[in-house]
């Protein structure tokens, strides 16, 4: 229904943004890889998927068409919803994720929050041949590293959006900061927690 949005980024968090198009603000869930190249106050184009679960619509946004295509393939796998698809695309770039799927590296997929053994195996089985046909060799979004410097609250909010309970998210962010010596922006913290 919605192919893309072209508008001003008026609000940005680690796992969601608000895009203003013709006076309407669209709340869009995004992966950390897509969030990297987006800056508040700039006009950006986001490729979208309208996802409806139990009658509740949500917009998923991606900085590139290949990332969106890979997300569509992931969402077609049984038991893979938006939270799991975005978590996978937050931890791995589309090209890296496709490489792991084609290599049957279900252990790498299982390391991502929310992905169980059976789901990881099912993703590899169903998408192994499909991902080799996708054109995923593209540069990173806007070619750079994340420019936002966020505090722990932003990382916790991102993790809650990705399916964590708030108390669990707080504990894991604290653990990543103290035990693993993570000292970075929101994206770095969230990636570290998703790989714990």
C-alpha cells in the first residue's frame, strides 16, 4: 500500500522515527542499520512495509530497497514478526545477514534476541536459496557511523520497542555498560545487548 515516504525527519530514536510528509507525521519502526544514516531536520526517502498484526497496522521503514526486500522475505517465514525481522537487521547488515542465512549459520541468527533454534533453522531452510538471488551488495545507509550520542534511556526505549520488558532492558543495558565495557552511542549499546 505504501511504497515509500519522502519527507522531513522530525523525530529520531534508536528503533523508530517520525517522518513528516505533506503535514502528516508517520511513526515508522526502523532497524538500527537504517537509523544510522538518518538525521533530524533532513529530508529523507524511506522504503516502507505496512505490517498488520491482529488488526493493528504499523509502518516499517528501510533506508534501501534491498534491506526492505530482505525484511519482506523474513516476514514471510512462519513465526517471524516485525520485532524479529528488525532485530536481525539491527545486528547484521543486509549483506551480512544474507551471507549467514545462505551459509546455514543458524547459531548466528539464534544469538539475536527473540530468535529461537527452530526459528533460526526455519529462516535458513526457507531463505537459503532466496537470499543468494537478492541484490544486497550496496553501501551502508548514507555511508557513515551513527551520529547520535544517546544515554541509556534511549537504548532502553529501543530495546522495549524490539520486544524486551523494561526491567530486563535496564538490566541488560547496565550489564553491557559495566561488565562488557560498552561505552558508545545508542546503536552500539543496543547491538551489544542483542548479541548477549
